[in-house]
């Protein structure tokens, strides 16, 4: 099963949803293989598309929240410009490559496979599906997903966007809880280091 090395790349403590991760790493073009019945193919593709839709919405929400909280001077137009760049198919494809998804996907050994940069729709969507799986696996905890995405991708992407790798985009868990009005509840919400790397 391909999910084991993918779980190592995701690096989340006690990740359990191997079933959904396997589906998220299944390139829909591979479902045309004769080993899948029409019903199986339709079911797997439906779950995959739903995970990708869910992950897309979650990534946008996390990014919007992160941008809103790191710089109070950003206008609506600024927020939208940053979001469009950081959440573009090309950016999400870079995140997918950084996470190693091309190595873990069902099509990793396909000889006709183009480089990921030439198929941004495929890899961006797969990254979104993985985001959806992580959210579900973390008990639908927005803070845990936000922390994982922020630490692994968003912070660096914002630094690259402004052309300053030292741009301060650090939002600690305590800062985040304070921003959303949950100050002082860190211990009851989440234990630092529980599943962020």
C-alpha cells in the first residue's frame, strides 16, 4: 500500500485514515484499468472528487485566515491577490511535489507520466484531496489543519510572495488562539507538539 511512505511525508502523529489517503493518492486516470468495475470506478472517483473539493475549500479558508491574521493592513484586494497566487494550481503543484505526492501516487511508475509541472491540474487536485483527508483524520479540527498547512507550506509561500524569505509570518498556536478569542485555552484545545512537525 502506498500510504505508508506518504504517511511519513505527511508527518502527522497517529494518522489513521489510510483508506482515504489511498483514495486521495489515486490518479483518476488510473481508474480506467480493467481491474476496476464500473461501479468501483465511479465510487472511487466520486470520493476522490469530493475530497479534492473539500480540501480546496479548506485550503482557501486556512490561507484567508492566516493572511488576515499576519498583516492587519492588507486590503480586500491585497488578500485576494495573495490568495490567488498562493492557492494557484501552480503553487499547489509545488506543494504536492514538496510533499512527495508524485512518488506516492498510483501513477508513480507510469512510463507515460509527464513531469508534475506539466500537469498542474492533476497534482493541485491531489494535494487538495490530501488536505481534505488530513482534516478528516485530525477530527475535523481546523486549528490542527491550519497549523500543519501554515508550518509546511503557507509561511514559506508568503515569504516567497513578498520576495523576503525572512518576512515574519509566524503565528504560534497561542497567538492564533488569542486572535480568534480563545486565549488561555491552549491546554484544553490542543497539546503543542501533539501532531505538528
